[in-house]
C-alpha cells in the first residue's frame, strides 16, 4: 500500500480520472484471501489529523507518537518536513498490523481509508481553487477488485470516513499544493518557518503550548474566548495552525496582530548589537517568517 503515485510503466494506477459520482468495483472484508497483504508493504504519508487521532488512541503526546511511530522525510527540495508511518523492525509491514488485521482500525490514517483509491488535487492556471479527482489503484495482490460490489466514489469515501479527514486537512493540503506549484517564486523557507511548519502540522501539543505562551499574546490579537476554544479543541487548533502557516509562508493575513507589535519587534532587533544598522532591523522585521522568530524569544 502506497500513498504515492507515479507514471512509471507497470504502475498499479488505472489511468482513468473519476469524479464523486463515478462508480468502481471493489470490496475489502475480513474473509478475503488477501486479507492484510496490503499492510505488509507500506509507504504511508501521515497528515496532521492522522497524528491527532493516533496519538490520542495511544494516550501519547504528539511528540511521543512521532518518535515511536513515524519516520521523517523531505516533502520537497526545500526540505519541507513530512512524516511516514513506521514499519516493523526489519520488515516492510506496518507497525500497526496484527494477525487479526489493523490494530488501529477506527483511527487508521487517511491513506489507509482511501485505498484502493488515489486522490489527485490540481489547480488550473486560471482558477483560485483546486479540483479533486480520483483514480483506482489496482495492485496485483489485491483481490478486492474482483468482489461483486460496485459503489460510487462518494459513497466509498463516506463509508471509509475519508470526508471527515479531508475536511479537517483541507487547508493543509492546500498549503502543500501551493508550495509545490509556486516553487522557487516564494523562495526557500527559512529554518524557522520550517520549524513552525513541523510544529503546526504534526506536534499539536507543542503547538498548543506555543499559542498559550506570553510571546504569542504579545504579537497576536486573539479574543480570550477564541483562545480558550483553541486550548480545548484540537481540531480547531489544527485549523488555526494552518491559518498561521498561510500567514507566515504566503503573507495571507487572517490572524490580527496587536498594534505596535511590529515596532516592538524592530526595536528588539535594533537592540541586538549584531544588527547595527536600523535599515537592517526594519528589513528583518518585514520578513514574514521573523514573526515566528520573535515569538520564540
Ligand atoms: S494503519 Fe492499519 S490499515 Fe493502515 S497500513 Fe497500518 S495496519 Fe494497514
Ligand atoms: S482486498 Fe485489497 S485492501 Fe482488502 S485486504 Fe485484500 S489487499 Fe488489502
């Protein structure tokens, strides 16, 4: 089972784009002869909401879950951090696989729910929104394609609980897509902005502490009730994190800043002996990713 697509010969991807009301033949169930085969050779990229669901299932902090259950990879040439689900020691099988099937079934990641479908999101040149289409992944070991059960993509997504995951991860996927499609035009993100990407995308407990910190309050103007809600609700906090990432990475300002925050930052940069010229301090303060740097101080 893989979350990646390719155009290589012998690819298991059936090259027909499908929409939500198109139908396809597939059924997976416990009695099928290939049961568990797909989880024996995995390549699964995790989304932010996958991590929230799994770390809560295990009663861990996000950081503990990341250390025990994931491996790092770079999502692009800029080193944007990604996480994949870990395999068993010395094996290609998923760490969650048991002889009875998936050990985390009701909290399995979005990629596992999608299988045997793949998703392609594309934005046309003249369109502000991306469009989703689907394709069938037909791997030779998977006998589910020969089961006499036909359904629409829409029904399959609903049955697998994909809709909930996609709704929560929607803005995050948009960030990844925008980063890829804008390529060098937005420049190489700083180390700090990649750290923020990791924190807001994967380490929800660390991100909560960050939003609760006095440094955050110094810069952002959040209503106390809104902040309280973010502290209580992990899904709202995730979505807030995606807004913050869009603000820092692309300058899409949706989170109000406290009046004078920028000036205070400039002053702080000025006071650092290393930055002798006032012009340099202003330039630094203008850089969006320095917003985050100022919070870490
Ligand atoms: S999380 Fe469950 S469904 Fe997904 S690969 Fe692992 S065992 Fe299979
Ligand atoms: S039918 Fe396909 S998805 Fe289901 S267990 Fe078999 S290989 Fe896995």
